[in-house]
C-alpha cells in the first residue's frame, strides 16, 4: 500500500497546495471565472463550454463530481448558496472582518511551485467553499485521502497558520457564519444524495484501496482481513447498506472488534475511542494560559465553567487524536453512573500560533508511515480543548476511580458531537456514549486529584503505551483496549497508599 501519514489531519504542504490548485480549476469555472487568470466569463445561469479551454486538462470523474455537467457538456454558472452569500455580505459590510480576511490572504504562505493556482481573493475562497458544499468527500489513494477527506480544512489550512487567520476564526460572528455553512454541508452528508461516493468505483469509499486503508486503520491486516470482518454491513448492496455518507462515517464496529479488556477490573480504565495518544498531563489548574505552548489545559475553559470543574483541580488528563479513517463512536471507559452531560459550542478552524521552528519534524518510523511537522489544528489539539465545539460526559466510576469526565472535541469541517447517554444512566465498560459526525476530532479523559494513573502495557505488542514526545508520536490504542491503570490513591487525609 502507499505509505500514509497517521499522525496528522493533512499531509505535506505541497500535496495540500496541489489539491487546492486542482479544486480552483473547477470552483472558478463553476462561478464563471477563467480557471487560470480569473477573468469573468459569464453571468449566473449562463453556460460555459469546456471547448473554450483546450489547454486545461479535466478529469472526467471530477467534472461530474464538482460540476455535475448536463447533456450539453457545458458548465452552468451558479451563485453562492445563501449561507455562503451571508458570509460574503458580512465580510463586505464589517470593516474589521474585511481587514482580517484580506490580511489573512496576504499572510498565507504561497505554494513553492509558482505555477500552481492559489486562492487570490475572498471571492476565490468563498467559491471554493461553495463548490465543496455541493458534493460529499471523495476517496483518494495515498496521502491524497487526508486532503480529500477534509476538504474544508484543506482549503483553509494555510490561512489557519496566520495571525489574521487566528483573528478571523475566533471572531464570534465569523464563527457563527461558518457554523451555518457547516450545517448546510452536514445536511448533504446526512442525505441519501451523499451515497454517490459510497461505491467501488473511482473516488468511492468502498473501492478496494479505500477498504484496505480502513481495515489497516482499524488494526487489521489489509492483505488478509476484509472490511466486513470489522464493520456490520451488507456487501450485497452496492452501498454496503449505508444510507448516507454520515451513516458510513459514524459506522459501528462488530461487537467482537470493540470487546472490552478487563470488563470487571475497576482499576483499569479502557480506551473510550480509537486514537493516537497525545499527552498524559498531571497537576491540572483551574485556570491556565491554554494558548501558550507547554501550558495547554485550563479546566475552567475546557469544562465550560461546569459546576463539577473544581473536582478535577490538581488531577490528570489524557488526550488522544482520531483520524478521519478511525472508528468515530465513543464507548464508556469505566463501569459507573452518568452524573451529567453538556454540549458546548465553539470554534471550528482556530489554531494556536506556534513558531514554525518550534513544530517538531518527526522521523519516518516504518515503511508504511510518513511523518512531517504537524498541521495547524493537530498541532493545536490541546489548545482546541478550550475553544472548539465539544461534549462533556461526567461519570461516577466504581472505586477506586471515582469521578471522571470524558470530553469529545470536534475540530475542523462539520465536527458534530452527539450524545447517546443522559444523567442518571448506568453504564458498563464498552457501552455507547455518543459519536463524532464528519470532521477531525480529539478527546480527553480527566481524573480527580486523588488518583494517580499511568499508561498500560499494550496487550497486543507487550510494549508500554506512550504519549507523544518531541521526536516521536504516541501509541495508537483501539477502543475497549486497556489504556490506563490506577497506581496510587490519595485519600482526603493526604496519606498516599496503593
């Protein structure tokens, strides 16, 4: 298989630039502009013949996917969807936001290859977003899937890494406009119209290449295991029984593929999600400088000033990142009773502004894993716990664990968090808690200060699980597996005992 990067949402910048270059070819045409020089070619409702562009190479699959050509083989020029038009009007009418967007465009890093198309204006950017809203994500082999799988973030990522981009994406009214845009796209992804990409053909998520990659991310051997060995589906149906793209994205695992290790061992905390361990962070503070590298967690902001916030001051937090190909449901890591839940709205594309020289370049650790410095939102996933859209689930676990909080954080693209439990409900290890719906995501487990926990030994490899370090990624752990073990308990009298 083509080597894939599993420690980032997006691959090397050159591949992102090439993807944007290709997208602009279609988005400009669709909105009546020349693909290369952006010359206005017509008005909304008029048709453009592709014969006018003999020097531009078009892919037949992409033409149909992005432009939805009619029998005349012409491109009908479209207007912006109402939610995109609302954002354009807001940019034009608000001088501060107008300034931010134009500074963001000027501050973004230009492609190394000067021949590539790049986003040149607000109209260019909004036309690209408007084009993405018309179609569900497609599969691309190799590193391309990391771009095609998160098309909105891929379009915006170079702007996330700018000071003006930060100001833009944390602006409450801009964020509200993006929220409306994402709701529009979510409606498409949840509709039956989106099953066009659930096929075995080119660009389909059920193509042999796509299914092998999903099996690999699920922990299987792509040369011997099959998709249906892990996920309930109907292989006799052309769409495997899935009703929409979102139905496929939030698919369940077969029960034996998310079986719990140590279901009756209360001192073991199991993995609530399939994820890559980012950090195990002790001595949490109620309020901290979460925007500064090295002091990433601020309980008050992370938990939205919840009444149970003080229960975790001085405690420990574990964070893990999910990729777009992972299992996106959450399962209870403990046996206990749900003490409360909360949904907190937040930002979607804001990233911490680290200096590029402080971003680690990670080595290639195997022939199937290529790693480079992290993209903006992955680099900022600890920062995102304080500002991104998220869900909280508080569980009173059996002794010795006590009160914990599971935090699901949606990052980039739709990133919806949906709860399936309520206060007072009893849960067992492995019981469903909720799910992410299309987008990037990360999650946290938070423990009270009386508990000292440490990472377990991986039951499959026999090696200790590890968190991310400066020159190496953290371990990947699968839902239901052993994750943490209670090492010490600090009673109220201050005496430590095992």
